[in-house]
C-alpha cells in the first residue's frame, strides 16, 4: 500500500474514533494523580496502572516500574522497521489549589462549548494527560488499521514531573540501554502564540545561586554603629549592581562564552513569526522592552542569556521602620543560559565577583540551586524537517521552529544521559491555564494533535 | 551661708537618706507602667499619680495632665533666684518580653550584690525611673536642708517615651509659655563607656525613607520574560549602589552641606577618651572599622553623617528557589545627620537620585519615615562648663563632653519648639541592659547621680 494511502486510513480512523478517544481521556482525567501531595500517592499509582492497561491492550509490552518516588510506566513495541524512537510524557498533575476558583470539580472533567470552540475542562486536560494521549491515540489508530507501528517505539511516562522529577535521572541511568533511541519525542510544549504548529528546537539552560553575606553577629543599631560597621546589605547591593554595565550587559568574565549568534535560518524563521515585544509585554502591564540594542524580542528571550535577581531579603522590611544594620543579607540570582554556556564556570565567576566586594569584616556563603546547560537540537537531522512538514500538512499552515525561554529538564537529561536530541512537539495553547484553576485543552488540539502524531510517525518511520 | 557649705549639707543629707531613697525608687519600680501595651494604661496613670504625690509632698505645685495618650506630670517650684530650668524624664517603661529570660519578676525589684557592686534590678531601674529619681532626690535634699531650690524649676515627666512620644509635640506647643526655660536638663543618657561622667552635647539627627519600585503588574517567569522585562530589584540595587562612591562617601548632591568639621576643643576631648574602634566593634563580632580615611572612630559615629540600607525586600526569599522577576522591590534607607544638615533637602536629593535610575516601564513610590535635624548644644553657654565641673568634682575624674550617634527626639523638640538647649546628663552604664531582660541600675549611679544633680543645681543656681 502506498505510504499516503496507509496514513489516510489512520487519519480517518482517528476522526471516527474521536468520541471514544475523548471518553478514554475523561476516564484518565478522573484519576487525581497529584504527585506533590503524599495523600494522593495511591491515586498516582492508579493512573500509572490505567496507562499500563491501555498500552498493554494495544499490544505494547507495558510495565509499571517502581522508583524511589512515584512509578514509571514503560511500554515497548515490537521492533519496527524505521528508526527507534522514545516517547516521553507525564501522567501526574499539578495540585488544584485554590479550589474555590474552579468553576467545576477539577477531577470531574467535561467537554464545554466556548466561543473559541469546544474544550476539555479539568486538571491535567492539557498538562500533560491530554497531550500524552494524543500520542497514545495515534499509536492506537496505526495498530488498529495496520496492526503495527511505522517505527520501533519505547514509551516512557513519568509520575513526578510536577514534583521536580527527583527519580528521573536515576531511572534513566539505570535503564539507559533499554531507553536509548535515535530520537526522543516529547509532548509537553505548546503551539506558537497565534496557534501556529511548532517544534521547539532550543531551550535555555538555568543556573541558580543563593548568596548570603554576613557581617556583625547581630543586627546593629544604626545610631551606635552606623559609619563604623560594614553593612551586609550595602555590600550585597554593590556586588549585584556591578554584575551589569550601563547597557545591561553582564560583566562577569567569560559569561558570554558559548552564547552563539543566531543562525540565519532561525533568524528568518523567527522574524516571520511577527513577534512584537511591546505587545507581548503589554499583557503584564509593561510596554518598553529592555535588552541589548539591535537584537529582536524573540532573540532576547530564546537565544540570549540573562542574569536576574529573583529575590533579596535583609534587615527590617515590615511596617514602619527599624534603623538597623542587618547581620546578614541574602539574594537569589539566576541565569538563563544558551548555546554551550557552562553553568558551573559561570557559577564560579559569580562567586569570585561577589567575594571581590567583601570587606574584611564580612563573610559570604553560597548555595547552589541547580545548573543545567541549554538544550539545542540539531535541526539538520532530517527528522526535524520531516516532522515540520507533517505538522504543516495537518494544520494547513507552515509549522515553525521556535525556541523556549525556559527549560524542560527532561530534554537536557535525554541529551546528557542518553545522547539523544528531542523533538518537542505539543498542542497546548497560551490560554490553557496549566497549573491554574479551570485548566482546559482544546478539542481541536486533542484531535489534530493525534492526527499530527500519526503523520509524524509515518514521516519518521 | 557660703555656697560650698550649703551644698555640703545637701550632699550629707543625700548620703544619710540613701536607704529611704532606694525604698522610694523600689515602690516606683513596682508599678508596671508599660506604655506600649493598652492593658497597662491604668498602671501607667498610677505611676503618674505616684510621681505627682511625691512632688507635691516636696512642695511642688504638681499636676497630672491629660494628653491624647498617657498623661504628663508637671511640677513647678516657687520661682528661684537663679536661671529657670526645665527638667525632663519619663516614667513609662519598656515591655518585659521575653519574660522567661528574666532572673526575677521584672516588677518585683531588689538590690542585688554583684562583683561590680550592688545594683537595683528591675524593669525601669535605669530607663528611666532610676535616672529621673536621681533628680527628684536631689531636689528633696535641697528642700529638706534649705527649704528651697537654688534655681527656678519646672519638672516635666512623660509617660509615652517608649511608645515614640506621640503626644509630646502637641503638649509642648500647647504649653510652651509654661514650660519654656533658659535650659533643659535631661536625665536619659549614660556615662561614657569606661564609667567617666559625661555630658552629651550633640546628637545625630535622623531621616528615614522607604522606596518602592514597581514594574510589571505581577511577578514574571524569568524564562518567559527575562531579558525583555525590567526587573525592579535590579533597578533598586543599581540606585542603592550608586548612593556611595568607592570610598563609601555619599554621592547625593549637597548631602554634606551643613556637616561641620569637629571643633579643635571637642577633637581634643574625644581623643582623650581613648576610644578604640576595633575594640568597640569586637563586641559584635567585627574588627575592622569602615569609614572615611583620616577620621577617628568617635568622629565617624558622633560627628559624621551616614546613609544606611536598613532593609530590602523583593521577589522570592524563602526556601528553595523561584525564578521570578518580581513585580516590586522595596528598600528602607536612613541617614544619621549632623550639624545643620537639612533632612528634607536630603530626602529630595535621594528621591531625585532614585528617579534618575527608573526605566520607562518602572514607577516609584516614596514613604517618608521621619526627619529630624541633629541637636548640637551651644557649649559656650557657661552652664555646660559649670555642670562639667560639678560632675568632675563628684566623680573625682574629669567629666567629658561626648556626642551620641543616635537621637533623643525630646532634645530636638525642646530646641525647635521652645528654643532651649538641653544639658544631657545621665548615669546609665553600657551594661544596664535597658530594653532587655534583667535591666539594672548601679546603686553607685543612683547615689552619686543624685549628688551630681545636687551639685549641678548649686552650680546653675
């Protein structure tokens, strides 16, 4: 049978099976698999068991596998003809607080009509149960129509993504041989802002550091000691202000090492997205982008590093006034990293910088809070072009290669531990309210998402 | 009778009357006149009544006078031959928390023997009941021996000093004619560190300002907005760091206007005190004084202005990490002022400085927290020399003219509202634990304090 004809049958089957697929998603959404709350541990395991059952019924060799935390679900197909692929999703969900702001029981999902079309309302509808089920339904349709998948597949479902994935790294290390594939597929991202299908090809890394500067062994009265005693808040402020020059450029030696200029290909792609930084900022009450002269807004958030002060505490900050020189001052600082910037080298440069500001009577303590390199996919891999074409075919508009200002740690883990790039494709929308009350997933995202994966599997197979 | 003989009789009477004087102080200390706690309002008034009774028994025309808060006690002698004097003290006391750290009931005072001599232990023993009673006992002895005081006296006792004196200014304004004198006497300060008698002739002023910088209308995710959106914490830090140059000198235009060089007289006096800044700092775990090159430690804390950051709050400062760009950042900043530095002019310079750092998308709000000029007494008034001699005679060592790094607002109020300088003489010691558990007052401070006032009254009369 010709390749296109094979795919067309799969897509038709998906369309005809949509009501049943939505029923299955509803059943999955009814399981409150909140991973951060120990009271829900049994329900998290129930969700894992539900998934394992679905996958086993499709002919996968599917197991629920224990970890120090919540279990993993692993499912393996018969080895396929095409390249081997690892699909990743997570079956745990965010807590639902504040419950009073939900218009319905978060775990009694429903299809609701909205002016923008029907949506699936409920916790996890978008993040990530709805998204991962687009892939499962695509597999189901392939199996139903043709009895086999177009590629060799391993599916990996995590139950701790919303808890910071404490068991993931260990599990990947311990099971590297079983899980390694030529490419990972991850369905935990979104469309581009205007609803254009997108593949996220680069994500910024993250480096967090807490700085604690200490002076006297107690808070001092500024009348008695002011003018003689070093003030840790002043020391902190001096060090933090000197981290950037007048143009906002980070002054740490070597900070920009490994921060690459944008390729002409991506520059053209991103310009075509028509992003307007002022409009983007207006959603949060701002209007005037800062950032390096001559760089576009998308370049600033996707392809340039940042250094931001995330919090400062020291001295008296309550009502009224206390004229103290505080005994200590704290700051949390983080960097978003791009290209091959090295988080640990930057951490050391940051520490040396702060130390250089310490007067004799002050000491400093540093607490690292994570460090991960950026994830930059090799888009010359033909899989990226093929997937892009498949998405464009499904959605009737050109799919985009986009970046992400934040991090998806699992993509970095796959690269670091298993040597795989990730194809990040997702169908979430900016208004899905993930992590918030009244989370939803467009029925269109679900239906066309499954069709998209069916096409991508065909293209990669 | 010759002047010295008249004084000798008074001093002898004080010595013989010490046990009875201590009994009176004990009775006064048993009244828990905590002004900050509304539950003690009746006891505060009881203390006012106790004082009024004592003073009336000595022949003063004494009244308890209502204010919007706790009452004032005002007592007036027959007009004397010498200059008119206003004595000020306060009969309210600090709260006693944490009560568990007291070795005895704070309001069941006792004389305790210590290696350094007997002390009066109890809340208010030093601050300010013990101190103010030194003056009352001096008056009693003069009255007992000679039937009259050597000077015309008004005594003013406040019941809200530990609550920030909210009613004082209004009371002084409303009663200016009755209270104005040629000099105020204030007994609410201490001896110099090594137990040397001292007159505090200058106190630093105070200016407090809170700065609130706002950016976006919510905290922003640093992955989504970092690099594009202004960070109020960075703006705040930049503005605060630029308030001082590399030598720690304040950069605000006009900041040092009115900050005088120390007179040669006081410089010599202060040098004779043998102050060692490193030793002073070692009591709080520090060792290396900061401050302007070429200026002594005492000059820095008594005769130089400061600008200190007292508190900063913004963003996430709890356990762990949140990679936010905060919506707002706050700082509390205060200056200690000297000479004729103008707090309001400095406040305006500070605000202009901060505004100059604001990017287009940020706004700033300022909250003033008090502003008072320094109090600098005219030590060429012969009363200062006479009182110094009286103190030297009593203690057998040269009394010192000293400064204070902090403020005693009532001295500024007397100057501003009644046009009077203040002679600040007190007998508290650095180890009196005022405002802390186990407050004490040396019996020597009490006994020789009363004798000191008896001598000063003779000298000024």
